C-alpha cells in the first residue's frame, strides 16, 4: 500500500459505490480526502464514517466545479463521478441523454482536471490523477452507445492529459472496470437475459466488487506506480482479452 500522508486527494462520485470504497481506501492510507458528489446527505454520512471532507458540487456545472475544486490543496484526483444514461441502439438513442452522459462522464472529468491542476502545478509537488473509465470504452457492448462513447472520450482525456502534465511530474491514468453491481448498474446487468450470458464470456465469470476497483485505483494513484502514466488498465476479469 502507498502512503498518502500529507496529501490531499479529491474523489468525485464519492456518494456512489466505487467512489465511497475509494474514499475508504485512501483515508486508511493517510490521505486527506475531499469527497465530491451531488448528494450532501450521503456525503455527510461518508464523512462521519471516514473523516473525509464533503465537497458537494454538480459535475455538469462548470461554475460549481470551479468554485468547489479550485480552492482545494490537492496532490491527487480520482474522477469517479459518472452517469449511466440509457440502454439504446445508435438509431434509437435519445440525443439529449447522450449529451447528458457526455457532459458528466467526459466534460465533467475534464472540468475537474482543468480546475485541479493549476494549483497542483503551482505547488510543485507533482501529483497523480486516476480517471474511472469502463470496459465499455475498450470493447463494444450492446446498448452502450452513450456510455461507451463517453468513457472512450475519457480515455483520450487521460492520454492527452498525461502527455501535457508529465513535465510537472503529474501522472494521469485510467482504470476500466467491468460491471460492479451498484445501484446504477443493477437495473440492466441484473436482468436474467443480460447478466448470465455476459458472465459466460468472462474468464473469471463473476462481477467485480467495489474494493476490487478501489485497490487498483489506489495503486495507480500512489508512488508504487511512479513510472506509469497514460495507461487504461482493464479491471474486467479478462473480458477484454477475448
């Protein structure tokens, strides 16, 4: 495990399953964690449990992101906030939903990077950013035109940000998880006609747990990964090796 003592880390989407698990991992490793999300009540409960500092804001609002993120003394960022959108074919997709998914998953993460990194650069201590992407950016998944496109955009944001920020000793990586049975994913992947056929194609044949995503996030964020930047790491039970 890395030691994050004395390092401020913002985790967006902290009111969700993977985000909350990541907060717990980082607090346990000594980080000063700022828990970002839209639900102040959930953030408050997480803060009471972990000692994290709640920072409520909406990723879809550039003004809210700027006002919330710019003042924070950050060494690291975990962009975990996201929106699943809809299950639809390209011909049936609702473009307003597509726009919302892109706005939160890609644009929102970029806004956080935009407003977090000037302070990181000015402090001159380097830093690390981990974007939570998806296996849906690496392979085509039925019905995932909006979500997969937004995460593919996020992977490109990861690569370009790694290229641009490396000179400041700031690393940027993505993790690309398979399905974790959070509230956001249960409505689709929990269906008997969807979940079992999907798992049959995965070598490990099971859903990921929240901690199985939070652990690799912590690794990529920390000093044990100090020579790793610009990667998209599948955490998918081997699904994308097919």
